[in-house]
C-alpha cells in the first residue's frame, strides 16, 4: 500500500540561498559522447545552469583512465560555461548491499573509482543508488549497503568529492524507497567517523512519487518534505532529479516522463519549483530525450527546462 507521510507542520525554515546565485539552478543529464567537454557544450546548447554526467560506461566494470589533459579541458569548459553545479551519476552495476562478497567488494572499489574520477574533474558529488537486497533480510542489506558506502569514503580520505544517496522507487528489491531507510543508511555512515561531510541525498521526484510519497496538493507536499526533514534533514538534500512518472502513484516502478506529462503532473512541479525550502537545491532533469523520430533531440531538454522555468514567478 502507498505510504502516507505524517500530518504537515509549518516549522521548517526556508533554505538559505547561496550568495550571488540565481534563485533556481536548472539543468539536465547530458551525454559525454565525443569527450567529457562535449557534455558541457550540450548543457550550454540546451540552456542548463547545472549538469549531471557519467564519466564512464556505466554498464561495464572497467573504466579507462581520464587523461589529465581531458580532465583539465573539462574543468575549463565548466568554468567558461559558468555552470554552477556539476554532479556525476555512478555505474548501474554498483551494489554495495550485495550478499555476494565478490560483487560487493567490486562495488566498493567501483565507488572509489567514481569518487576519484569526480575529484579529477573538480566535481563535488557522485549520485549513487544504495543497491538491492536480493534475497537478504532487508535490514541486513541496508547495513551492508551503508558499511560499503562508508568503506568507499574511508578509502578516499584525501578527496573532497562525496556521495549522494539517491531515493529510489523501490522496484524489485532496491533499497532507499523510504525516508526511514535512507536515514538508517546515513546513521551508519555518520557513525563511522569522518565521513559525514561527504555524504548527502539526491531526491528523485519520479522515484519518491512511485514509492508512495505525494507531491501535490500543497498540504501533501508539505507533509512529504516535513517527513524528509524530520527523518533525514533538508540540510542533507544537495540535488533534486526532476522527472515526471509514466506509472501511477505508489506503483514502485521507475519510469521517467517529460515534466507535466506524466502521473505527477504540472501542479506538483509548480509547487516544488516555488517551495522556499528547496530554493537553493539544484534541479537536474533525467527526462526522455528522444524526439518524435526516436532520435536524441536537444529540443526535448529545452522544452522541459522551459516548462520548469515557466512555473517560476516573473522577476
């Protein structure tokens, strides 16, 4: 059954805005095909203020080293473009919750590689799914995932780059579909010592909606954000993935749709875009990019960004 957050309350303080930045930072995930700097070109072409990328083939364990010259070119391109926030999404193969020790150890090593590559590119955060339980008792899987993520952070003490645990739809045995589970992961990681400043959360709108957290009307969104703040803390929310959902509320199915064209709908995104508690959080699209001909079309990102921007008040 879809879960219902606690009754709303009105004691949350607005998030402070970073000095000198626009009130909403909007961007999209972009391909690095042709070279890492090409993603920056695509971000500029589509009107992004922030950016998410993969730094490697996310369906393979091996990753070719990033040549220093390419890393320098990427950092220079980000600076020249004036992108205010760039994040990495980790490999889809990584599962620090795995009951298979070989896969889990490979996953921890994979997270270390993701952190090292992000650091090389001057990127502060790696967005990571907490993994899947498989046949394990769920609490055991949560403990293994948290310890695995903490291990990756502890193996990279000199790095500034950290990990953002992404909320999930709860499809299959995937962890992280409840705020309680995310909180449990964070509690274990925090308890390991010096990792707390390098761990945060990425909230995906499609995922939380599919997991049973309502985003509209206003009272329901307030209840969801209140629950998030009480259990996790809004101070730990560093990035929002803005995606509508092809599947209905509480479906536990992860299928992204264009903004305002899915089951979440425009009302919820209008509320999210104008909620002062979220005003400082970068918003990054992972919406479909294919046009009517089935080919990648930059106009799709421009359309979705324009839809979000139209929901903001005119300056």
